[in-house]
C-alpha cells in the first residue's frame, strides 16, 4: 500500500496515484482547480495511448535531451500541474542538462508563485526563476506573458509542459526552440513544437533525463544528428494514429 491507500496491484494504481498528487497540489495551493480538469483530459488521452511511452514518444524524448544538451540557455517552464506531479524529476532534469527552472502560470497569483517555488526548493532546486517577472513575451495579453529577463526571455530552448496554446505559439514566434510535453497530439502547443513529446509527464521527464545522461559525453555533431533524425510530424501522426486506432483490450 502507498500513502494513498491504493494497493499497488490495483489495475489503475499509477493513474490513481497521479490523481492524488494533483488533488494534494490543489490543497497545498500549488495547482489551480483548472489543473484538475487538465489532468482529466490528459488521463483520457493516456488511456487511449495504452498508458505507456510509445516508441515515437521515446524518440522525441531522446531528441528533447539532445536539444537541451546542445542549448546555450535551456529553461524548463513549470506550472501548477508540473510542480504537483514531477517536482523532484524536474530538478533532476535541470541538473542533467544544466538548465534553469522558471515558474510560469496561467492563473498567476503571487501566493501560488511562492508556493511552487518553495515546493521546488524542497525537492532540491537551488534557484527558481519567474518571481522577478521583469520581462514580457510579446503578443500575449494574459499572465503567462510575465517572464524573467534572464530566464525564459533569454532562453534559446524552452521545455513547455502541459500548456495552453497561446504562449507556445508566442514563444515559437520569438524564435525559441520548444519542447512540448502534452498528451494531446493535436493541441496547439504540440502543433508548434520543434519536439512534440506525446507522453504523460510522469513518464516523459524521467525518460528525457535518462537519455540526457546517456548522451552526456556525446559530441555536438552526435547531438545534432539525434535532432535531425527526429521527425516531429511523424511523431504527431504516430501518436494520433495510436489514439484513434489503438486496441483498447
Ligand atoms: O498552473 P497554471 O495556472 O499555469 O494552469 C495550468 C493548466 C494546465 C491548468 C493550464 O495550462 C491549462 O488549462 O491547460 P490546458 O489548456 O488544459 O492544457 C493542458 C494540456 O495538457 C491538455 O492538452 C492535456 O491533455 C495535457 N495534459 C494533462 N495532463 C497531462 C497532460 N499531458 C501530459 N501529461 C499529463 N499528466
């Protein structure tokens, strides 16, 4: 049994544990109530994908690792769902690829910003950006436009998990290379991503870290090859095909 009293033998153990983390996130003031809805949407896609990392998602995760390792200034963007689901794993990824972590919220309040930064520090983060909010993403009129000048504003590669599409499009417009983690292969964020990762964030982040550790000593040429061999359109198509035509048995 775990701390949520779900036996590990339960067929939906992982899914129930994930729900519990989101619920806890809401109770702690980390996750927004809309985050519960986003989680439900994600779960439906994940169920249809077979609740596993499909081979094209694994290839995307390797390309994501290569992009982050090649980047001059990589930043991992964190919202309320990401902080509740994978706080330790985000810190580990940031360490593996030498990236900054920045909190960026759709439903931004100072309280939530502080609660998330504290939560990430409790899980090992040294520095958490996003609180300065001394720069803006052009073309966005909501709270997600607020970023740090020495964080997302200056980044060349940004990891954007569980995002609404507006900011993803605006970041792409700024010329940033985006790695999007989103279980919906047809979301606007996934559509604009250089590297669309159609996988559950609880599997995707540790898997990107594993690939990054494997590629840690690779030359820039090898990293570039990994990226060039990855086809984002094929990854989107493949995930959509799995969702539409997968075998539910
Ligand atoms: O914390 P905030 O205030 O920044 O708000 C965050 C949410 C997630 C509430 C906000 O960005 C939002 O409303 O997002 P959307 O428009 O619901 O999009 C979230 C996307 O993430 C959807 O396409 C979901 O299918 C997907 N998703 C949900 N849970 C997961 C997921 N993708 C990967 N892993 C998940 N666990």
